C-alpha cells in the first residue's frame, strides 16, 4: 500500500499511516461503480482502507490490501459522514416560549427571528463561538462531518461580519445571509436595507464566506430583491443559494435555477414549472423536514422531485426558531415516513445529496480520493436510520481519517 502523504490534511496527524476498517456488514459508498451498482454503491461484507485523511480503497473485505493498522467494525454498517448543507448556528438565546406557545395552540406575539437578532447582537464573540461549537459538537456526535452554516441574526454590517468570521473558524462552508429578513432598523425602508446588504455589508462579509443566500418569501425579500442580492454577491465572488418556496408559492426556485444557484432550499410549495426547472438545471433541491415538523406545516413532496429527476438533499435547517434539531438521522426518518422517500434515497440525500448542494466531490461518498469521513451505525444497514427513528445509532464517527 502506498503511503504518499495527502494534501489538505491540516486536521490530520496521521497523513502517512494506512488503516484497514474491516468486518463491515454493509457499506454505503455512494459510488455506483462500486458494489451493487445502485446509487448507494452498496457493498456487503466490506472493508475500507484509509490513507492519511483520505479513502484509499473500498471493496470486498476478503480482497483488502495490507495496512499499518486494522479496525474491526464488528459487523456494523458504515456510511459516509452526513453532509448537512443548511444550518443557522451563529446565534444567541433561544425561542422555547415561542415553540411552546405554537405547539400548545396559543397565540404568541414575540418577534420570531427578531428575538434571536436582539440576543445575537447583545452576545459577545466568545458567547457566539461557544454556542456554535456546542451545536457543532452535538452534530458531529450524530454523524455530521461536513456542515454549512449562515449568518443572518446580526443584520448590521458589524454583526453580520463577526458572525461569518466566527463561522469561518469552524467550517469552510460559510454563507452570508444578511438578507434573512429586513433589519428592524430599516423596517420603514426595505430598499435602503437591500442597498446595505448589497453594498457595505457585502464588502465586509465577502472575505469570510463562500456562499450568498436570501430568504425569498412574502414578508422577507421578493424576487426582484432576491435577484439583486444574489447577483451582487456573485459579482464579489460568492456563489448563490436561496431559501425558496417555503411558506408559499413564489419566484425563488426558478430564480435559483436561472442564476445557477447550488441549492434551492425548502421547496415546499412548488408548481409543475418549478419542478421542471429544477429537473433541467444543476440546482439541488434541499429539503428541511425539521422545519415542517417544528411548525406543523405541510411536508415538501420529495417523491415528486425524485420522480422528476431532481437531485434532492436532506438537511437539518438547525436554528433556534423553526427547526432546533441537529440530527440528520431524525430528518431521514421524517423524509421516509412523511415525504415519500425510500430509505435508500433518504440516506443518499443526506450524504451525497448534501455534497451536491455544496458542489463538493470530496465528501459524501466513500470511494478512493474522498475524505475519510464516515459513521459506524449500531445496526447492520443504513435502512435502520429510518426503521429505528429516535434511536442514537451512530456509534463512532471518523473525520478526515481520525476517530473523533
Ligand atoms: Zn434556513
């Protein structure tokens, strides 16, 4: 086994050591050229070889090459680490009372996102970072090895920029969402806020972000404003993604496809033309069932999208208001139970689908060259993620070739 050192392995201390993980009952590779030829590229009685922080070999355990170290998976399933391509984790405070009132059928007149904006502005950098790393650690324990996170609770130049600076210290997948809602400071003049988001705020935020996002919805930003915001971001080197068609029908999804956004997120209210647009372009439809669960809203129709040939990702939307879960397995179970996905499709969407929504090929699959990001399940197959909802099946997580 060659042990050439890998690149980009700053997080790994073992870049020239090879490790065999064997006695894997069922391995999801997400590489159709491996295993059974399905999109999941399933291999039974499988083994994986890790070289430094990358996968070097995947296949039948009886054909595995010699390595420096050997790990026995104990007949468990192994899957790629989850790729959670949509979260909002730079925030302070919580919205327990709002959730309790909503789920108790009581009216609640607090400010929704504005509540979190006020708490976030009042928090120190250290408090925001502590909160972020707390939820990132929680997600990692549940198998999430790649995560995207957004700003959007600062809504001033300084608070958006510091939110992104803090996020960028913990992930490469950082999204500028100054256009989450119109800032309360500009409630009387939304146009002035759009000018700020596309001007001074964008200049301050662009150095820390890879992506730009906008909440395109009645009461937030309309199609023309969303277009202006995403286009301005693109001119500064940020790539578009969009919150689209969550609460109502609207222009967001078709705008996403037109602008080649990496992802249109939510996609709960779609016309046939919206579905056709997604099927014809490279934009991934990212479904976030934690939001529908936590607001008792109508489910997005994953079956309709998959049948139309749309690439679907599943993510948590983890945020303190509308979806306070960091659990991708929970989202998989919801997608299978209530959105018409098969267990295979949901597992694919939460790993390879999330990678597609971030335009990444080095995560979300366990094939040679990909990062060695994987999760051992206390179960013989990935189907158990939906079959055993609410059970903490993720027993062990490896990230960049290291057990965490
Ligand atoms: Zn969101």
